[in-house]
C-alpha cells in the first residue's frame, strides 16, 4: 500500500487517514515572535501592533528554553 511514487504514496495515505482540513486563515498570516519575553508588559506592548495596518496575525510566545 505504501509503495510507488510520492503521488501514489500521498493518495494511499489520504485513503487510509482521510483528507486534512484546511487550517484557519489566520495561520497563513504574519507571525511575530522573539526568543523570550521577560515581563508581561513586553507582551502587552507587542499586542499594540495589531492596531497598525498590515500588522501581525499571531503573537507567538516562546518558552525561552
């Protein structure tokens, strides 16, 4: 079942597991991140960017680890 070309492999896998749903539209947008945030105030300042045109769609909070 999992032999053949990449296209055949993909089609056979889809038959077995089902077709994946389309991710939400925001997940294709601009993601902003930095290595760490040391204070809540830094995160709140970053959220102000949402008010600007062509701003971020996602603020990714990294663990910093």
